[in-house]
């Protein structure tokens, strides 16, 4: 697609930008895994868009292509800065949780789009890709951009983009097979898991965890975390969670709501977010195969309420 200018007057720049903001946010967040950094990128994208419209009275033929190109390249630059910050991050790093609306509370299409692009399990896998592989995967596999358009966006040849797409797709599929559990089942399992974990019920935990379960905990050196590295195996994870439960504040308020498109639990202490817990289920055994726990208070400010 082309973003060549045309002589016809452009639509109101603010209205046009807002019409594409949901898409831009979803693309950039999937690239960065940070809401704060995503908002910074969107602000820079808006400034570039407003300046282009202010200095060049002609319209842009394809605002979506132009805005996506600006946002993606801003995100790639922000990704480099984010990676440098990660080098001094304490312990494990997980994406910043993003509270999302269930489909019945908003537009169903937007809800599906957001869930596909921002699930915690997918974002963790995307962290293992190169920045170029990640942007190509996000644009092509999640949002359906053709290879030719992606080539224009990132300044690569279509052949190079196809090669990046192939590598990224194989990598992701090997680590994250496409599987969307029934949301009701996922919430039921989440409730059973929390009842057992917070109650120190080792036997109950063993029944809900898959044998090859992995536990990720992100406290960032500011919130409680169980380990500096992921913990693997049902027995190890269950015993660790029971031990941690003994030190969790009493009287936590548990609220179940979608986070990153998946049913999740947000734990509050005196109405302040204490932890976000997202579970990834095994498709065959209906058991928990991945546990993502975020307790870094810097990453919980947008999930309260």
C-alpha cells in the first residue's frame, strides 16, 4: 500500500488518528509488552502525524499505512531502550499486565484482536524473537498485514520479510501452539488454583498443575517474587507456592477479570493491586502448564479499580 500524498484536503487529523489508535496500541504493545512504553510511542506517533498534517496541507492516501509505519519504527527504537533497561532488571521479567474488557462489554472484534495479540503466554514467547522477527510476526500473523506492506514499513525486501516470517512462525509454534481454552473453564481452573495456593493446600495444587508446569514470577526487586529464574515441574512449583502462601498478607481481595485477553485474577491489599495472576492451560489435560505472577508495583498501576 502507498502513503503518497494527494491534492484532496485531509480529514481532521485528530479524528483520523483516534480511529486508528486501537490498532496502533495493539501492534506496539505486542512489540514491547509495556503499556507505559506503548503510550510513549503513540505520543511520538501522534506528534509526527500532527506535524505532517500541519506542514503539508495535502492528504495522505493511506493513513493506516503511514501511522503504522511511524509507530512500528518508533517501537523498534523504544525496544532497544527497553532491552537496555532489562539488563539491570532484578529477577525475571514479564510483560506489564493489561486489563481488558470481555467481549460482551465492548466490541467483540476488538476484544478478539486484543486477546490474540496480547496474551501473556504469547508475549513471553515473543520475547525470545529478534526485534525484526517479532515485528514481522505481530504484523503478519496477528494483524494480517501482507508481506509486501510489512517490507515497506520496516525497510526490508519482501523476500527478507517472508524469511523472517517463516523463522518467527516456526519458533512461536514450537513454543506456543495455537489453543484457546474455554474462558469459563479457564476461570474455574484459576479459582481452584488460587483456593489451593492461598490455602496452602499442597494436594489441591498437585491436582490442578500439569506435570511439566512452569512458574514465572516478576517482582522487579520491589514486590514479592518466588525465584530469580522460572521454576519447572509440578512438585517444585506446588511446594514453592505453598511456602510463599505462608507469607502472603491475610485478607487479600481477589477479583476475577480479563488480563491480556485471558481470564485472570487480580489480588488487592487494602484496595491496592498486590499481584496479577494469569494461568495458561494444557489443552488436553485441562491442567495449568504455565503460571505468570506479576507483583512489581510499577507494573500494576493500570489494573486497579
